[in-house]
């Protein structure tokens, strides 16, 4: 099985190096990938280019578990971009293992990490609560306009998350699961709501 995501294997690999080597969070994965001639395996060994080429099922499972675990750990440390790329790596491994269910989950989880990044960087929860508590008037409208500007500055994260969720949904259709479908749908609805808030006239 081959995932259709535009994220390349080298980008996934570069993300792993970013995660392991302490590269700054805002480093472009694509830009960083072009500077790499080799990448690290989970246990520190070195291998050339595609980390998943000619790997056994046992090795793919090892990569899957490593990427998923480290991705979640990095997210908890606030390193969202690196965590996302590792989860995409986990999805790629799951795809090569023909586990569409696990690939779907990891694509969803990568999207959720970007949603969480969006919420944290914009102060989304606080802003929405503030808007809810303010009385109608010019001051509230100014705050709403300012909030739209702030959210717009990070909307690219949600655009990318939407792409991952679309792929997660396609994978889920191939091996349907009601709970997974609800989670994917919930994340998609959040993105749709934010877009309707940021672009009220569209």
C-alpha cells in the first residue's frame, strides 16, 4: 500500500533527524531534508536515504512504534512540527505493512498535533472564552477582528491538517471504524468552524 500524502520519505526522515538533533521547531522540514545526505535509524545507527526501503516486517513495526512513541513525546514537549513528521513516518510504516487502520489513525493524529499547535500558538481557548464573555459593542468587535488576524497567522497549520484528515478519511473508508470516523469528523468540523470564523463572508 502506498500513501498518497505529499510528504516524502526524505521529509519523514529529516523530521526524525530534527527530532533527535534539537533543530529549532520552526525549521522547514522540506528545506532541512535537502541538506541531508544520510539519516539516523531509531537506535542511532546511520543509513542512506530511504529509511524504509527493503525493510522486513519486523523492522517496519519497530519503526512504526518508535516514530509513534517519539512523535507523541515531542508533542508533549511542544515540538509540534517534528512530532507531526514522525507520525507521518508511522503512517508510512503502517501503510507498507498494509495496516490501513493504523495508517488512518496516525494521519489523524498528525492532523490533531497541528490543531493543538494552532490552539496553543494563538491562545485559541482563551480568546474564544473572552469573546463569549464580552458584551456586544465596538470593543468586542475590535477584539473579534484582532482574534481573526491572530488565527489567520496560523491558518496554514489547519490547511495542512485538513489534508491529513482527508487522507485519514480515505484510509478509514477502506477499513471502516465508527470510532475513528467520529474522531476524524470531529477534527474536520473544528477546522471548518475556524475557517468560518476567520472568513465570515466566504
